[in-house]
């Protein structure tokens, strides 16, 4: 592990908790809330804040769990713990405070069911998925469940049930999560294997890996278009926008995948994956605004 002087700053804390990614997760919860309540209330922001804090806790705890392995990979060796910018005890403390606060916000600010789902997601991500990354090549599929649950946390925060139309948003998030990780594995799979992580792409050659990425991108796009089936997105205009956006997303992916090893192509495609996720959230929320109950 790289030696250096511990110098914890807000920037260090942000890197440990992966604030941008945690905000994206919280936005998926907010989308679930709005899809049930058809409004943004104080409860919506409680759901947003609770999920955000739990996501921060999961990221901090994950970096603590994998600190020695992160030091072996170029992609992660500049994270706070490998760089010795904070102690492991400090990282655990941040994870504990964020996790307990997030669970409390969901419990007292929304519903006990939402809090239960939030805690389960944290335990699944850090207690099941993280250890399995070094034990099975298919941990990505197991871990994707953690990415699928935040919309449901938001939905139940608003008073909705688990068996509901929000399941299609969770399915989209599951497929999106796998496509996102598959994309990272094509670029960084060798690094993960070197550090002892059993990447799914290690079972295939480079051509097959690229095919796998496109298949999962297509699955994510298909999951997005399933929002039409349960009327999460409805009406001619929004439906046409959803189909057109999904087709353009796939065509863009098809164009960029052959040159995926090039940094420019990789960054462009990764950016489009996040844009497509935001596109789906906006359409789901737009449907509520434009086609009220």
C-alpha cells in the first residue's frame, strides 16, 4: 500500500463516499417516489436524503473492505485509503455515521418499510456482493440487485407497495447496472483479475466481451422500453420519445463498441450510459407531470 501523510479533507470524504454516484442512486429513489405520489413533498426529500446517505455509507464501507486490492489497480490506487489520505478507522466511522443517519431519515421521515429496504440494500451490497466479487465470476448479477432497489425504496417511502408498477423501473436499473459494469470490465477487466476479482469478461475473448457489452446495452434499452408496458411512460409523444431515444442509444453503442479500448470512445459510451439512465428518469417523472392521475 502506498505510503503518505494522512490529510483528510472534504474532497477526500467526497471521494470515499463517491458523492456523484450516490446522488445518481438517490435520484432513482426520488423517481420511484414521484411515480407513486405524483408530487414532490418533504417526504420525497427525506427519501432522497436517506438513500443518498446509505449510498455514501455503502461506498465508504466498500472502499474500506477493498482497500488493499484497490492499491493494486491503476483505476483505484488513488482512492483515499490506498493513498493514506485517511485512516481505515476514519473510513469506518464515516460509513457508520452515514449509514445510521440514512436509515433513521428513512424510518422517521418516510416509512419503516423503506428503511428496511434501505438497510437490506446496504447489507446486500457490502455483506454479500462485495465478498462474492472475489469468489464468483457472476457476482455482477448478484450485485445488480443493490442497484435495482433504490427506486423501490422511493416508491415505498411514498406509501406504495413492493408489488407494483415500480418493479419495471427496478428491472431497468438491474439491467442498466449490469450493462454499466460490463462496460467497465472490458476496459479494466485485466486489472480486476490481477487484483483477484473474478471478472465476467475473463471467461471470454475480447470480441466476445464486446458482444456481451452490446447485449447488455440492448437489455438495458429493452428494460427502458418496458416502461411502456406498465404505463410508467404513456401517451403518444412520450412513448415516441422513449422509443426514439432507446434506438439512438443502441445505435450509438454499436458505433462506439469496436473502439472501446480507446479512452475517448470508452468515455463517450460510458457517458451515454449515464445519460440514458437520466433520460429514463426524466420520462418517468415527465409522465407524472404531463399525464396526472
